[in-house]
């Protein structure tokens, strides 16, 4: 989910997902205050740097501050925090580890919707049983591909483009 839909709807969906054992991923965009009772219902939250800054109240501008922000969000009850760092990559913090996935080097044209491509690909990978690391890698690949094309929806890679890209970059 993301926050273009009303918060009560997000909250109700998260409560029901939790009851049904369905993992919940929230992209907190456009950013706004998240009620304290929503955080513990989130398995993964995926802010970009600006969103992370606004949620925690201090500047997030790199890996170190992303890790600090992740710790704050985990204290509020989220299990896993993935901070999207634009063309630098992704900082992912779980209960047991933090890892960084550098961005794929591409000829960027327009990064609008790179984050949305990231989230879509992350969700597809996790739903298909991939590890979190692999899912983050897939997200970064889809985000990079989206950055190579103008627009939002038209920049989303299809399966064929995505698979070809992974192969070219030596990723299974
Ligand atoms: N210029 C780029 N080159 C390579 N990869 C990129 C680039 N921009 C974004 N990405 C990949 O996509 C991910 C998500 O992008 P970004 O951090 O811009 O998210 P976002 O701000 O939520 O984007 P949006 O909300 O516009 O969809 C990044 O973490 C990175 O892995
Ligand atoms: Mg975004």
C-alpha cells in the first residue's frame, strides 16, 4: 500500500492482512504522520530519503543516517525498513542485519516512479518466495530500468525487459 489512499483504509487493510497472515509493505508516499498503531502492523516500510527524514525528524542523506532512521522506525514497531537512496541504491535493515544494495549503473532519463517500480518488483519477488536480499536486488533492477524511461506508468519495465536486464547484469 501507499498513502494516496485514506489512512483509515490503509489501517483497516493492514489489520485484516495481519489476521490473515499476509505480509504488509507500506510505501509512505506522499509522506504524512503515520499513527503509532499502524507501525506494528507493517512488515516492511519503504521510504525514500525525504520521506524517511520527515517520519523521523532528522535529515536522512546517506547510509549512516538511513540506518539511524531505520532504528527509529523499528522502535515504533516496523520489522524491516528499506530506505530508497535514489541513484545511490538501497539501505535495508531487518531485525538481525543491515545491508546495502548499490544502484545499478544506467543512463538515467527520468527517475519518476523508480520507487514504484522498486516496490512492485520487491513485492513480486517476496510473493514468489525469493529471499529479502534477492527481492531488494530485483527492486533495485526495476527501479534502475524505470529511470531509463520517461514518465511513470510507461517507464515500468515488463517481464521480458526485466529478465533480459538481470541476465545482462549477471543476476539470476
Ligand atoms: N538514477 C538511477 N540509477 C539507477 N537506479 C536508480 C536511479 N534512481 C532510482 N534508482 C533505483 O530505484 C530505487 C528507488 O528510487 P528512488 O530512491 O528515487 O525512489 P522514490 O523517491 O520513491 O521514487 P518515486 O517516488 O519517484 O517513484 C533506488 O533505491 C535505486 O535502487
Ligand atoms: Mg516514492
